[in-house]
């Protein structure tokens, strides 16, 4: 009986046993400074080998002017933009891949790798939104709760908005499920007098770019 119990424990992935707070090590700040404006701070997620994934709009349309940089554990890191998508264009995704000098990172990060989830996100599953110093548990909701015209574009949703560029992790497997991109208005059915139902606004959902889209976005010659 003891042998069977040991075998069962060994079969459970160690990453799945992490407390939620252990994921905070992957969360970074991405700061841009538009000309004549105050700095804007968004979020990003460290992938490994000096690579950081965030939302394209966090970096800004003109990064040569906004001079985005990554902040990890209160320290600024010079940042190179490897690839940038675009939030506003239909054929692009709201992602940006950044690079910092991995050799200058804290030892706690230098050897880490942050795997992308292989399984697709499922409605109702529990997830963890991760930003520096904070984690929040949420659930995935159906695109049927937003306007029909938006369902194809915003097909992966959490029940409430989260910070731009923050990471959505599978609560069970602790793998990266996506990067938060936008908030989208939700609706609910409301009964009316004499029968019938009408759509009523019901706050906002958060849209995240899925791990599958992140995998397609990362250049194939980069292996982290």
C-alpha cells in the first residue's frame, strides 16, 4: 500500500503542486515613456533564456519613442524588441516578444523555463492571473456572453478584466495559458414583462491571447 502511494505522488507533476504565489517569479513590469507624458507601466511574463512576452499595446505603436524596458525585482533591464504584433490589425495579434540579457537576471530566474500550456482553454476551468506580487483566481467564460460580432476575435475570456500583459496560468498544471490583452463588455439575459428576454450589460470580461497563438507568434528559431 505504501509503495502504491509513493508511486502516485511521484506521478504528479511537481509544477502542479506549486502554490499560486510561486508563479509570481515569472511576472515582470514593462514600462514605456511616451514623449511629454508620464511613464505607463504594464505587465509581462518571463518565458526563459531572457525572453519576455507581453501585449503589443503595452510596448506601444512607436517603441523607438516610448523606449520600453523591463523591470524585474525593482531593477531596470535594457530591452530589445524581438517581434511585435498589433492590436488594431485583423491579421495581427496583440503580442510583443522582448529580450533582456539573461546573464544579468537574478539567479532565481536564469535557469527557469516557463512552459506554454498544450491543452486548449476550456470554459469553466479555473485559472490564475499573475502580476508582480499578486495572484488572482478566476474562471474562463463562454464567448456567448459577449456580443456576437466580437466572438470570433475575442474567443478566450476570463470572467473579469485583468492588467494588460499579465499572465493567465492553468490553476491545475501551472503552465502559461495566455497573456491578457483587452476588456470586452459582457451581457446577460434579463426577463421582461409579458415574457421574453433581453440582453442587458453585465460588466466586462477580460480577453487573453491563448498559448497556441503565443506559440505561433514566437519565431521558430528561438527555443527557450
